[in-house]
C-alpha cells in the first residue's frame, strides 16, 4: 500500500483552502447593490411595477430604461471589481486558481454595461441584448474554465 501522497494531493488541498477574497467579493457585491439602491430610493417600487406589468400584458415585457440603467451601473461597478479582484489574486497569491474566471466575468460585465447603454440610447431590440447576455456569459464561463485548466498545469 502506497502511503505517499500523490503529486496532485497538495494542489487539491490548496484549492480547498479558505479564500478570504471570495468573502470580500461578496461584500463588494452587497456594497454595489447598496450604492445603487441609495442613489435610487424608488428602485424597489420600479421593480415591483415592472413585474406587475407582466399581469397587464400577460407576458414578460421590455424593462423600462431606468431599470436597464441600474443594470448597466451594476455591471460596470461589479465588473470593474472583478477585474481588480483578479489582479489582487495574482499580486497577493490568494486564490490564484480563480483569477481567470474573475477577469473573464469582469470583462464580460464591463462590455455588457456598454451594450446595455447602447441598447437604451439607440432603442435596439431588447431580445438582441438578451442574446448577447446569454452568449457573452457562456463565453466568459468557457474562458474562465480554460484559464483555470491552464493554471492547473503550473
């Protein structure tokens, strides 16, 4: 019986270690939501009215520009944070394995911010925005997984 740990055992243990930057990231998420809510105190009522419009029309409808603006603001703030988080992970060497995912998701959210604003400004089809969101999210996930796979080799 082999009692020596495999060469991958240390990596597995390292990957399961507590990641304080993950907890910090959740805190930043909550702070970003709080900032948006603080600057727009009518936000909950706007969301309630939007969801009530589903009853009126009998189906989901395009969100009003105010709600899209909130989504764009959130995307910019949190996307920027995720890019900074990726840089922090590299510089502090904490949870480096998550760096590619953080950066890919951050870039996706920043690009989404500009696409949402462009949709509001030009009046483009909302379904195009939804399609971009779905495709972009898929690309960000794949890029993060590829990056994490490459990180495992080092």
